[in-house]
């Protein structure tokens, strides 16, 4: 494993339960599980862009809430 994979693995292990719990409070358990996986795909893709201008946790939760909002917007537009 390279350093990026190890860094992502550590972030995933630390924050996955927290992000899941956060999203469960917003959308329920089943949907939160799917969203959490999608959020961590986005985090993995964007990790190299993290500049450290905020705390890592703030950045991760912002990705989670933005993903949730984008998903809800997409549903609203398709109606």
C-alpha cells in the first residue's frame, strides 16, 4: 500500500462510523449506509485536494452534507 492508501484507510476507519451516524440522523439507516459509501468514494477521489485550511473532520462532514444536498436536489428536479 502506498501512503495515500494508508492515509485513506486511517481516515475511513476513524470517520466512517461518525459520518454514518450523522447521516442516519438525517435520512435513516438504510439510505445513510449507501450515502456513507458514496461519500467515502468522493473523499478518496478528493483527498489529494485537501489543503488543510480547515480541520479534516470539517472537510469530511462538508463533503457528506454536500453529497446529501446534491442527492436531494436531484430527486426534486426529477419530479
